């Protein structure tokens, strides 16, 4: 699920590292909270990772550009897998945190819960119930806000003092609007940047295969 709020661009820009330009849509910056579940996770040409091939994950992100390359900047990523958290921190420098998380289908809705358990970041919780994707879900049209928010094919991070880029490859997301009930969401506490009210954009996506690598 992709949840997004418009936020003050100047405040958000001040949180980015040197070398990245904040991207806006119609003059507004966007902060996203994205809960999902990883499945069948593995390194290329290797079998599934023990204890880390299926787990919930939740990220807080915004949208940036370096030169002519648009991408994603993650402020935090919470995951239920210790192996995934420590591997991503060591190998890529991403701000991952261990969390106690559940993602389960209850009837025609998804029940998602996350509670950060990692002392490297402040406590943060997320609790939401939301609908499943519609059978008529379609890719976002180029030029729309939805396309701007979800169709991103690289991520940026700082690793050992250097700005690095990770490539992401997948088919376009097939999306539909979603009814979401947010019981708790203080995932931006790390930023000192509260999200007021319900999201301005709430989308749910069909599952798809994703490949990622860095250079």
C-alpha cells in the first residue's frame, strides 16, 4: 500500500543529503509511508534466505533527483527480519530498523501492525486496516500524481560517507484506490515531522516481482 501526504518542501529539503534535489509535483513535496510484505526473497542465483525470505516491511520515503535521474530517498525502513535489517545496513547503508510486525488477511481486508523494537531509532508504530486491490487495477498514467509517486526505478543512500545509487527493476505497479483505516501512524517521529490527518493519496498495488542491485 502507498500512503502519501503533501508536506512543506523547504522543511523536507533540509533533511536531504548534499547531492540530491527534492522533487515536487505541482509545487508540493510528498512524504510516503509504504507498508508491504517481502516474499521469496533471495540473492541472485542463490536459494531463498533462511529466516529472511518472507517478512513484513514498512518504509518512510520522499522523492528526489540526482542530475537527470529521479529516485527514492528512504528516511527509515522497518522490517521484521533481523537478517534483512543488518544486511541492508552493512551492505548499503540504508536506515533499517528491527520491528515486531504482522501482516494478515482478515476476510476482504488486510490487517497490518508494526512496532519498532530497535534502539538505533526512536519508538514508532503503524497500525492500519485496508482493502485488497481491485481486480481492475491498472498502471498509473504518465504525468499523473500516482505515476510520480510510485514509478521510481532507483534509490539513493549514503554509505560510508558516499552517496550511492541502487537500481530497481519491475513491471509497472497495477494500482487501485483503497479504503484505509489508520489506527496509529507515528512513523515520521524520526524526522520530527508529524503527518496530520488522513493521507491525500491512498493506493493499493498487486504483488509483483522486483529485482534490485547497486553500483
